[in-house]
């Protein structure tokens, strides 16, 4: 979806939200302060559907997507060519890790927890174990100058503590952390297991949206104020699904017009066909009349020939030589 499609409008273009819980709408308030922001998306998932950073990407932000599942990693490379995508998991140290890949209907549930995978399996969902490289968040943050990464998003289905343990937030100082803060597919909080690592690094929690906690560096007072409210009508946003629906409706309207034009053309052709049939019938009738007239003419010509033959016979001279 391209925000530039609103370029001709008088009002500012609305921000198009792709995230499942409007996290990107909250983060869109950073566009004025950081129009070309940087991000690191840990557990990026699909590049568009439900993606927290795609809306900002469409407005010029660039970053690193970290995604261990091969299908999603390839999609990210294909659909987000201006980002860097790393197919790996993120943890407390480098190495490798066994993950359990979720089925298509629940892709976001891929986890490192065998217990959780067994629980899903008991519900009829098939999770497949695979090995993934393991890197640290600190190694990613070290690619940038301290404080130059604007947003780090973490969605790792229970591995939040390990990710943060390998982050060294005291040194790298990203502006904002957005961390999924509930147990997988649950409203039960999980923040008590790892939040101390964030708070001790000099961050404050500015917002809990029911799923994620937003943390801002304590020295960034204006940013903290921006990210203190949930998404609301004053953010001037629209869900991507609404635009998809509007485009589908426009396409359906175009299709209806095309069908109506075809029906009109068919009616014209049918009318022409009827005219042609009437003309053909008139030609057939004329042909029958001509044939009847030709038959009468032939009969008349034949009678004339017979009469002419009689007259010739009557006036022909007698050549027998006899006298009467």
C-alpha cells in the first residue's frame, strides 16, 4: 500500500497501519522527529501482514529484520529490499538453537519452548523442530552509533529475557523498545521476568497497549510524551485492510462497468443479428418471388415457342410437287 496515493488530497495523508495491535500508529508519531529513522525488528514475521515496522518502512524508515523462519525471511528479502534481513534467532549468546516452527494458521507462535510446542500439539497444531543460528541484539546494535537506532521491536514468544540479556542497552542506547509483554496467546503478563533489565538500563515504560510495553530512554522526555497514549482518532490513521477493501470495491466497480459495456455491446450485436435475420428472410422471400417469376417467364417463353413453331409450320411452302 502506497501512502503517496493521497498526494493530491488537501488534508494530510493518513498513516496506513499494518500492525495487529496498532503499535505502528503509536510509533508513527516519531516520523516528525525522525523522518528517516532506523529500526531493528526482532521476530519480524511476515513483511506486511501484521508487521509493526512496515508502515514506517513505507514512510522512509530502514532497518534490520531478524526472522528465523525461512519462508518469512525470503518474503522479507523480496518485499522489503531496502532493509537487511537476517535469518536467525536472537538470544543471550551466539550459537544455535532448536526452534519449533508453527503451522500456517498460527505462524506467529513459532517458539523455542518445547513445552509450549507440546501444548499447541495437544490442541491439534503441528509444530516442526528446526535448528536456527543464534545471534545477539548487541551485535546488531553495534553496527550503528550509540543512540542512532530509533526503535527496537521484540516479539520472540517467550525469549524476551534472553534477547535483552544479550542487548547491552547501557552502551547502545536505542530510543524506544517495543516488547511483547504477555504470555503467548494470553493476557497474562510476562514482563516481570525481564523488565528489570530494561529499567536498570535507564528506560521508562510509557505505555502498555494490552499486548506490548513501550519503553523510552529516560533522557528523551519529548519522545516519552509522544508514546504515552494508545492509538486514537487524532493520529489520523487507517487500517491497511480498509484500503484493501476500498481498492477491491473500486476494482469491483470497474468490473461492473466493463460487464455493463459488454452487455450493451451484446445487445447491439443481438439487434444487428435480428436485423440481419430479417434482411436474410426478405432476401429469401425476394428470391422465391424471383424464382416464381422466372418459372412463369419460362412457361410463357415455352408457349411462345410452341405458337411460333405452329405459325412457321402453317406458312412453310409445299415442296411435294403435287397439284391440288
